[in-house]
């Protein structure tokens, strides 16, 4: 019950937050793989970078995450 109340309060308070969070996604591809870059910025500073590599012949994905703490 406490977890439910916490989730409701967290979701409710996120609507009042005035943060400038932006996400940019770019993709590079060739015959063998697809590389996707996701960049998350808050107030102009990069906070999180995610690089996802998907290979054509393999069902696994490789994900590399870099966190920047300003």
C-alpha cells in the first residue's frame, strides 16, 4: 500500500516539475548492424547517452549507457 501511494505521489508531482528534458535519437546502419544513439539532455547539459547495437544475424542487442553527473 505504501508503494502504491508513493507511485501516485511521484507521478502526480512530475507534472509540476519544470525541467527542460529533451531526447534526441539518431541511427546509423549498414548491411550487418544498426546502431542507435539516444541522448538525454536537461537544461542543455547531457545527462545520459545510450548506444544500442543490433546485429542482423544475432537476436541479442548490445546496450552501452553513459551517465554524466554535472
